[in-house]
C-alpha cells in the first residue's frame, strides 16, 4: 500500500476537485490562485497519464514511416476492446498513434508532463 501511495496514483488521489481556490481561502489571494493553478495542472496530468496510451494501436507496417494498415477488429469485441486486445496480445508488427489522433495525443502528452 505504501508503494501505491508514493507513486503517481497516490499523488493524483489527493488532488482537490475543480475549484480548489474556494476551499483554500480568498480567491483573490495570489498564493491561493497559484495553488489552484497547480491543482488544475495535476488534474490535466492525471487525465493525460490515464488516456494517452488509449490512443495507440497495433498495425502492420508497409515500409514507410508510420505507414501501414490497422489490424482488423477481433470478431465479437467492440472496436475499443478489440484495439486494446490487439495491442496487449502483440498482434501486428508495430505500434503507432491512431491516424487522426496526433493532435489529441500531443495535448495529452503535454498535459502529462505539465507538472
């Protein structure tokens, strides 16, 4: 339990809900505003940490940089569950950020390292 509490997860569990400045004192105080800003960065960091891996997919490369085709979905699974299963089972010959999700991935990456 101590190991869990000293990791990122332990830090993120202690993040106040949105609007921490209302709990800390006068919203006009510059120190309260800075603490609130840091808490929001931690919240963004937590979201980035949890979601950035969900944008990866396993694929079959065609020899060009990040070119190739996505693996077909596994029958009987939802598209998201199929994508996760393909990644976890090591199907395909490569891993990439899903096409069209580069901007979202970049934002999650920036948020993850915001703190």
